[in-house]
C-alpha cells in the first residue's frame, strides 16, 4: 500500500520530534541558510538558526527534504524503519517537483563537478578532481622525448576532469578499454590517466608506461602514446592489460621502496624497491627466472627488445624479445596474453599462462574480457626459442 505524502511526512515529523526531545540531542536541527530557500521555510522558534519541522506544512516539509544533501537526509530519517523510509521516498517521488532528495543531491554534485581545475593542476574544488597530483608538464615527467597532450584526474576509480590540455577521444577510448577489463576497485590505484606524444626515432617506440606518484608506490600515473594507440586495436587492448600489471605488482603490498628494505633486500631489487617474499613478482622470478637468469638483468637499465633477444632466442617460453628483457616485462606480456586468451605457441608459454591463472585475484580480468567479447586475440608476438 502506498502512503500519501501527508501520511509519510507525519510519520517522519513524529520520529524527528522524538529524536529532538532526547537528552542533549540537536540532531533534528539544521541551519536553514544551508538547506532551503527563504520562501520554502517557516520562521522558526528560538534558536533562530534552526528549522522547526513541526511548524511546516506538508508541502513545505517535502520541499525541505528534497533540498537536503544525502548525508543530511540520512540523518533526518535515521529513526524510520525500512517500510517507513521506503514509503517516504515513494511519497516524495510523487510530490509536485519530481525529484527525490537523492536526485537533488546528485544534481548538486554534478554542478560542483563542473568547476574548472586550477592552472597548477592541483584544484581542491569538490568534484572529479584531486589535490594530491601535479598536472603540469614537469609534474607529469615530460622531457625532451615525451610531451603530455591531455591528462585526466582519476577519482575513486573513475575518469575525472581534464587537468592538462583538452579532452581527446583517443585517451577516452584507452580508458574505456582499461576499465572494461579491470575490476573497478583496482582502478583507484591510479591518480592520473594521460596521453603523450613521443619524439623517439629508433626502431622501438614506447606505447605506454606507468610510474608511481608517491614515495611508497600507492598511487600511479598511466600514460598512453596517443599517436600509436589507434593504429592496432588488438595491440591497444594488450597494452592496457600489460601496463596495469605494472601497477598491481608495484603496490606497497608487493614492493618495499624504503631505503632500509633496499639496503637489506634478500629477494630482488628491481631498481625501485625490494620485492616482498610473497609478492607476485618474486614468485614469478623464482619460477621462471632461475638458474642464474635473473643475474643477467640490469634492473637500473631501461628495458629494450635488444636486451632480451638472446634470452628469447634460447627460451620458447617468452612472448617476444621485449618480454625477455626483464622479469617485469615478461610477466606483463604474459598477463596480457592471459587476459585476452591469446593462443600460445609452446608448452613453455602455456606454463606461464597456467601459473597466472592460478594466482588469486587475477581471474576477474580474464572474466571481464571474456564477458566483453574481447578474448581469443591472435598471437602476434615474435616467436622465441628459435635460436
């Protein structure tokens, strides 16, 4: 049975009155200047800075509720049971005005999100911005090779406001590709998502990269080469999975970046920190980079295909020479193969995929890709083990 507005409001007024009469309780009071326009309120009895809900008509009280923020609405309705609360919402929806309190709050939030970011890229206005990221070229790490063209904040795992340059559909496409395969909770590890152009003139071109934005590696920047992203849709998909693997394998739960940990590292120092003993990457190294293979790697050098060519020639388990350059790139390439269910060329490659499939928490990436119809990509990696 659906109650009328009058009945539902009467129930709420009774609950609020009871709460307000509690010893020392002022929970039913709210500053009128922050909640309702002057014409929608009734003069309150002293104290003057509170709203007297008993003095309001049903229509005035309904209008008052519709203007509350989510938090204030929940506070005002805290004493209602579930049935009363739901009946109140139904009544407010039928009220001439057509918005629930939640709808009104959402509209207010949207208006706040339209605020322009500051020139420094560290705007603190409420909305899809954040104040812990420097969106300037220098802050993002631009150099003689890389120049950033557009950058978005990432706020609570969602693509936020542009904080550098102008919106670019190519970057939005890249974000959508990443968000499609990544569990939403893990996207909160990103602070900015940015597009760049590269002046590289060699045989190898950087498709994307990630880097930590803070000292302990709890927040990351992901950057995408927009000039190459649209060239090959399959390569673009694989790149998003590849790069995000660098994020979740470098979090504080995986990598200790403190000076003490690096100086006393008993696992593997990758040039940024020391892997924890139970980290994904250290277990990967122990499984696939044994027999002195890891000792061939310079963790402080930039990874290139040329560095891994000799290992690629000797081991059919790698997905190309670039994968054979470092254990991190090996895992990242293998992870992208796993996510998109790329056909493997050898039993050694399949062993890597089976290992990843057995790790807790990684299956959801594959499942999301499969649900989106993105699995079954062709294996276009250079074949290894032919040396």
